[in-house]
C-alpha cells in the first residue's frame, strides 16, 4: 500500500496544456477517481502517474518519494486500459501470467498458483485455458484486471476500463471492481468521463476541467456542495440560475429576474443559485415561481419534468406524476447552493 501525490504538475503538448498545476493527494488504499469531460486531462494525469509521461514541472510522489526519472516498469503500478489489450493468441492464464514478466509471484507462490488466485479473485476460476476471444467484454476486462494485479502493485490505475461495455454490464463490473479494490485495499486511481460512475464507485473524486482541478471531495460533497458552476453542471443534473443582481434582504436573498429567493445563508456577494432537480417541488410553499411544464419523462422510479420559467429551462425530478401545463414550483432555502 502506498499514498500518491501530484505536486503542482504541468504537462503541455505544443500549444495544448493538457495538465496545468494539478495537485492531488491520494491516500493509502483509497479509491480515487478523476472525472471530467473529454480532453480535460484525465488520461494524461494517469500517464504521468504511470511514468509514460514526464511532467514539464512539478513532481509525482509515491509514498512520499519522488518518482521523477523512474521508468514505468519500476513504478509498481498495475494498469487497465479502456481497450482490453489482451493477447489474442495467449490463453487467459497466459495473459494473467504475462503480468508477472517483470516480477516474481509473491513469496511462496508459483506462477500457476498466483494466476489461479487472481482468476478466483475476479470470479473467473476455471477459465484458465480459454482464449480471450471466447470471453465477453466484461470477462475480458476482469482478465485485464487480474493481469494488472498479478505482481501485487502498490497502485492500481484504471483508464475508462468499462467504457466499451454496455450500461448493464458496466454497472455489474463496477460493483465487482469496487469489491476487489476494497478486498485488496489497494490505492486506486480511476479515470472516467461518466459522473454517475464516479459518484457510485469512489471514496473521493477530483473533477477536472481544461487541465485543472475544479474540486476534490467525497461524492456526496461534490454533488451537494459543488465548488464552482462547472462542477454544479457537470456532476448530476442541476438548475443553475444566475442571479443578475444580489438583493440585500437580511443578506440571505438573491434576485433572479423578478423573483427573489431566500437561500438560507448570507450571500456575501454570490449571485448564482443552484437547485438540484430533486429539490424542486410542485407543493413547496417557499421560494415559489410559476413555470410551464413542457414535457415529462417516466424514469421508472421517478418522473423528470422539463419546465420553462421566463425563458429558462428548469428540470424537476419527482416521485409523483407532475402536473401538465401551468404550475408553480418551489424549494426550501436550505436546498439552494450559492456560487
Ligand atoms: P478523453 O476522455 O477524451 O480520453 P482526457 O480527459 O483523458 O480525454 P487527455 O487525453 O489527457 O484528456 O488530453 C488532454 C489534452 O491534451 C487534449 O486536448 C489532448 O488532445 C491533448 N493531448 C494529450 N496527449 C497528447 C499528445 N501526445 N500530443 C498532443 N496532444 C495531446
């Protein structure tokens, strides 16, 4: 086990700064996720940790020690990529054993024993002699995971390992990956552009935007207390209302257009109000505003209504079927987040 730090790391490719002044502190045994839209620098950050890229400035440290100049094969990392990257001409067992090419199996174990143990761990015992082509996508990714874990790395790096799988399989595999990670207690950095996956699987997440860290926090924290408009809009659905001018009514209200909202805390100059769709209610007596319900989707466990409020789009998620046409929405002051 080891902790992992990035200290003010920058990496540019020509005119593109892929990673800019990124500092992260990943704890021993933590499941840490880098999440953000395409091109925000997730893969580059992972490659800097793995040693495939070198920082232009800043430092990467494992367990407190700089790994500057240490080549990837000496960094004690296991990596799983988006593509399964298994060798098609090798059996499942040979693919897993390939993970031990630079390193002996853990003390007291033969390679065969280690391979068997890993296949057991990823729930593929008995698949030793199969060819990768005979496995499903999810099974292939579990073989790739077994191969990455075979040499007992200190750090596990996962780069969008589920993005090639269909939604249902992805959800199943992410539970398995999380269970395996907890069982081994291995420091893990996971890359995904899928914010719901990031929230579901992580101990903490770092939200990246254009090469920079917008926020680091536990999933609940990032969801409930977004630190910026970018995080508020990227992580989960949100309604972000720009308060055009703050109105000092006991210091706790924000005016959006002609409507004044009580936001339950001092605004201190902040003029943007975020309210999650599930916090908006048609039967709320506070912070009421008139909308037009444009369309309603049935999600199975809830309804999602697309509403219009003075030219703004408003999303509402409710358990009860929303009314049609003209309606009034409201929210509790404590459910507002101010930016
Ligand atoms: P995605 O989710 O699409 O994989 P990402 O968040 O992983 O994106 P990166 O792959 O780290 O993003 O890329 C960050 C930026 O750096 C992008 O603008 C990308 O085009 C650029 N970039 C990455 N690697 C290189 C390279 N080897 N040469 C030139 N530009 C690169």
